């Protein structure tokens, strides 16, 4: 296979379990087949960081989908505004509501997302690169 990252990502999205580069296929083919037979993924050594990156992105995408399902449209707007660095007061002004309303939304979102602690929503959007 090709060593370019975009080819690798596309193959993983298609459900590929083994990804060997042309230059190491002869040496690693047996290991690849054995891994796949045990229902494990196999990737050539020189591009294993692609697999780690892909797995991390998949986890973030699952969190994003879950978040979209459990938050209301208004809560998603507020989460996006938090990701942009707005304070509760600034968000309240932008949405023409009181700061208390925004604080209530923040508390509800934290509960739904099982987040605890000060600035937990901000930490959450930073971890997930503000995809909301």
C-alpha cells in the first residue's frame, strides 16, 4: 500500500484490518495475517503513528456524535460559544438571555456530559478541538 496518510485513513474508514507497505510486505505478511486472524489490526511499523492518530480521531468523532444526540440545539450553540472563548456574560449578551440562564445551561450540559469541576466544559471543548 501507499505511505501517504490520506490513503491510510481512507482504508481504515473502509474497515481495513491490515495495512502493509509495499517495501515491507514480504517480511511482515505472515504477522499481518496472524493478527487479522485474531481479529486485531496490523499496520506496518513505519506508519503506526497513523493508526494511533486515526484511533484518537475516531474516539473524538464518537464523543462528538454522542454530544450532538444528548445536547439540545441551544446547548450546542452555547458549547460552540464556549469553544470560541466567550464568558457566560458574553454568551448571555449574544443570545439575549440572562447570565443565570447560561449558568443553568452550563450546569445541565455538565451533568449530561458527566463533567465535574470548574471550567469542565471549557476543558471538554479544548480536548475535542471545539468540533461543536
